[in-house]
C-alpha cells in the first residue's frame, strides 16, 4: 500500500503554523493583540467614513429639498425673481410644462435641463435624490439633484455640488490610512512592554527554578507581590518544592537508618562465621548456625518492612475488599493466646486490603507482646460509621510526649533499645502509613496500667 503523500497546499498551511508555535509567548501575544486591534480599527474607520458620508449626503439632500420647496412656493405665488437668487451655491432650474427653462440661477445652463423628461418624471414621482455627473453641463464634480413639481405644470430642478463632501471624505480617508499604522505601531510597542512586564515574574520563576539543584534543595522560587495567577503559581511551586524536599529528606533518612540497621546483623553474621572458621575444631557448628539463622531472620523481617514502606510511599493502592475485623482479631488472638473483646451484634466490616490490615494488627500485637507484663487484649467494636480496633497491654507504657514520636521510622525508646529481641523501629511507622492509606487514624493512649493502641477505620457501606 503506497504511503500517503502530503499535498503542497497542506505543506504551505503547516509551515506558518509551525513558525507561529516556535515564537515566544511575548511575541505571539503582542502580534495577536496588534492584529485584533488592526481589524478593530479598520472596521471602525470603515464604519466612521460610511456613517459620516451618509450624514453629509443626508445634509445636502435636506438643504436641496428645503431650497426646492422655497422655489416651488415662490413659483406658485408668481413671485419668482429672474434670475433666481443662488443660495449656498445651489443650482436651480425652473421648467414649464413644455420642458423649457424659464428661470434659473446664474451658475447653470439656461438652455439644457439637468434632467431629461423621463428622468424628471421619475424623480418627481419617487421624490428620491439622484447623483448626476456635472461635467457635461460645465459644472465641476458630481451633483446631488432633486426634482419637485409646482402648479401649472412647472417643474423645479434643484442641485448642489457633492465635490466638497467627496473631497472631505477622501481627506479623512487619507488621514486614517496614514494615522492607523502609527497608532498600531505605538500600541504594539506598548503591548510589547506591558506583556514583557507581565511575564517578568515568570522569567524570575524560570531563573529561580534553574538555580534549584541537588546542592540547593532548600531554595525557594521568588513570589511576586501581586496576588494574581503568577503569585498562585509561585506559591504552588514552592509548596511542591517543600514536599519534594521533605520526601528527599525522608528518603535519605530511610536509607541512612536502613544501612545502620542492616550493619548490625551483618556484622554479627560475619563475626560468628569468622570465629567459626578460625577455630573449626572447637566450634559448636549447631550453635553457630542458630545464631546466623537468627540474624538472617532479622534481616528478612527488616527487608520485608522496608519493601512494605516503599510500596506505601509510592501510593500503590492495594486491593479493596470487605474485611471482617472481628474474624481477623479472633484468628490473631487464637494464634497468640490473647484475650479478646468482640461486639455482640453484627461484626464490623471495613473496605481495604486484608493483607495490609493483618500486618497492622500483627505489628501492634508484636509491639504489645514485647512490652506487656502479663496480658495483651484485642478489642473490636463499631461506633457510628467507624470501626475501632484496639490492642492493650499492661506494660510500662509510653510517656505522653513520646507517643507521637514512636510512629516515626526507626524510632525506638531507650528501654526498647536494650532488648535483644527489639525490632528495627518500623512496625508502628508501617501501622500509621497503612491506616492513613485506608482513610483511618491511629493513636496511643494510657490504659492505666499499660498502653492502648487505637485504630479507627471507616465502615464499609
């Protein structure tokens, strides 16, 4: 199948469009404003000249008609002077019923009527003024002529030169033609300056954005004083830079803390293996394998926690399915031998990812078991349109000033750090991130004695 070939016409149409798109915004706005203004000025000039010309023609027609009525009145009263007095260079011819000129103004021919018999009859019948070329009658320029009938078959022809009006219109047209380009050039220059001043904050934003780099993450873009769209854009971009800086700092802290947490079990594994290899005869290889396995499991748990946090940070939505919190709590309590409080009515059901929610409960239970003195209790109940999941232990608790800090990543209090079986400090961070991704909240409160973790999730509708 042959490939389609663009026609020369389409190529000619595409080139101007491509050239226009390559120009700067300042040039395009100025050119568009100037073009629109040129069309508006041209239309206004055309309308002005047309209205002015019509007004002048109507003025001449009114003068010709009034002068003709005066001549008719004088003719009917037999008081018409010979020659007829010329007023404002008005031309008058008075014809009898035979079409002969019986009286006229000195500035016209007394032998040849300005209108033929047929033209006179039509002009009298319609009462419409006519344009007439005056050169055949030795009169300069075009004439505006009107014919009126008087008594005794007399016809009065009144005319006035249209040359002055024509010259005035031509002069006005020349002035407009000469002045419009100057006006357009002035307005284009003003538009160029105004658009440039308007776009200056955007240029400052561009230069500020170019200076933001890896070594200047805390730099912010300049915000203009005017509360306009550019101000809103600069504020939004600065907020975005703040979020990016915060995410970058969080990522760097995560990498640093993860490297620190990974170093300890890796160093333990290396030390155990080096000691075993240095003294193979007196080494209990089973004990060594158990120690290495314990550190390996710790690494595995840390890797799983980091992968879970990475997925949550990326905002990848999990499955949305009905999850029975009561059944999930019952299975967890049976597996660990914990006390359980369940609602007497219908079990609360939430909409979310069952795997993530089970991880939330498992992390809370694991945290409670590490700190409990003798008992851990799981509770589930519904309150309004919210499901509440609680995990309570009777341990030493957490001071109020530290109850929010423990949700930060790799945060462990001093007593937890001293435990050999302490976690990496990611469990509660995963809990909060997962719960917030499900539209819920989580907080810690005093259980007197001990600590209670409270998770609230919206019920499934």
